[in-house]
C-alpha cells in the first residue's frame, strides 16, 4: 500500500480501537496484551479478523508463513511488526540477515494491502509482564512510511505508562532497529539490567 | 588481534594517554578534538604515528584505503572507529551495506595487529562543536571484542562532560549501531532536534 493510500483503520482514535495480537500466547505477545489490558485467548486468525490494529509478536521462524496465511483478514488494517530476527550462540545474540532488509519490510512485502509499521522491538517481555514494574522507562521507536499510521502507533505506545512513542524513520530504516535488540541483550548480560532506550533532546 | 592479545596501549591510563584523530580536519574529527582538548593540525600519518589511541573519523569513502596505508603505524594501538556508512537521497538517510558487516569490522580486517573498538557514532559534530553546549546529554555506545580496550574507550567517553560510555556488545554487533545514525537523522528532521540516546536501567 503506497504512502498516499490510507486504510480504514488509520482514522481510528486510539482509545476506541480494538487491538489484536498475533503470537498472543508467547511472552512478548502476553506482555503487550497485559499492558494494553487486552483479554487473552484469541487465535491468530480471530485476532487478525476482528481487530482494527494487529500487532505481530510471533517468533521469526514462521513469521513469513503466518502472515502469508492472513493476507485477506489483514487487508486494510494497520499491522505493527515487533519481530526481531536474531540468532544466539556461545558469544551471545546477533542479528540474522533478512533478504527484505527487516522483518517489517518482509511483512510489507507479504501484505501489500495492509499498512505495516515497525514498533515495540525493545520493550522486553520480562518488563511488560512484571507486575512490580508500574511504568516502562523507555521510548518506543516507531517506523513506517505512512504518517497517519505512525502517528497512531505513537499514540498507542503513549498508552503504556512511562513509555513514549517516537517516530524514528521510514520502514527501510527498520532493520537496524530490529538488530539493535542484540545490543540490548549484550548490555543486559554485561550490566545485569533490563536496558531500554530514551531519545534525548526531544 | 585475538581477544587474548593485549596491545601496549591497553594498559594506559586515560588521563595520560595521547589521542590522535584521523580525519581531524572534518567536522566530526574537529568536534571530538575540541571535546578532548586536543591541539589540531596533525596529519593523519602523524596522528597514527605519535598517538597511543587513534580515533578514525574519516568519511566512509576512502575509509578502507586510508587504513590500509597506515597498518604499520597503527599496529599495537587501540583504533576507535566512529564511521557511519550512510547514503542520502530525497527520502533521507539510509545505511549502506558493508561487506564486512560494519565499518569497524572492516577496520579490524584491514588492521590485524591493532585492537579496533567502535564508539562515538551518534555524537553529532554540531553538538560537539557548539560552544553553547556545555554537556553532552547522551551515552556513547562502545563495541569491541577486547574487554580492556572497551573499558578504556568507555573511560575516554566518560571524559566528555555529560556523556557516559556504555558497553554495547561485540564488534559483530556494530553494524546496526552505525546504521542507527540514519534513524537519528530521521528523528532530527522530524523533531528539529539533535537527538542522542540514553540507555535506561543502568
């Protein structure tokens, strides 16, 4: 979908829109569902069908196949991809090469009738699921080519207490944001932390 | 140079070591020289020869050729690469593909007898050179495979008032840190800012 076409979901108010999560039974999906106060239990197909805005929080393995199976229900919707293609070995985490440049660009290629936005890559499931963590001390970097869609996802990020949605570029600049998760894993290991990012001077 | 070999420069105290800058006449080089209170005017060859620690702040074009011409004077030294391989078009900045994975990994391949550390990618020349900016509100992400060298570069970053050196992973995870500069350019354009990054929970 080009920059100029705006899907139905884009006009939504964040307070009234319904959010679905693909991968809602995984840690990241459960964490985001918890912070957005969503009821769990929907299948991926139901979430894709019934929601106005759909968050993709599935493992990288199977990302392409799942989205390909849901092109019809996801058409005309905003699809938020938060998937980090990463590998792990004895030296820690490292980014996997993605032919399309990033998971988000892969999603956009598979879903030409959806508007894909990249966001929520760095908000760890551990933090999201921890009832002792009342506010999330980090910015959510939001990437996409449709201004109305990125504005909406920024507003959605703002709904997580403590978080702030920050526009961080077009979808072609999403690969390094996904890959940056490997650096956060390295930081967490070195400093025994749950590191996040804040953008200064904003 | 492997993880286990430690070059002479690594044992240095940051307060006493001499710092050289390759590309010291460019904006980024001048900015770092200003913040480290270095006298200007050295040629690249003199800087490589005389300094204990050498910062590479040259344009991406010519990066490989310059380093290849300085392998002998840089042997046994810590080389800090802050180069961001980026292109610009009508849609803004985007990262360039680097066969070695990153500028820092390219430097390490060209300089097998040096210890290469990636750092200072996101500290903009504009901020460094602005006399009105007394403190730099951002963390300096430091990447490398030699713990003593990354510790030293973190200590060097700490010498810039306001800045903090944060270890952010091995050299193989430097590509996305360099590429992230394109996102900061996008953020600066959208928000009319000089954006930097802080790592939270440290």
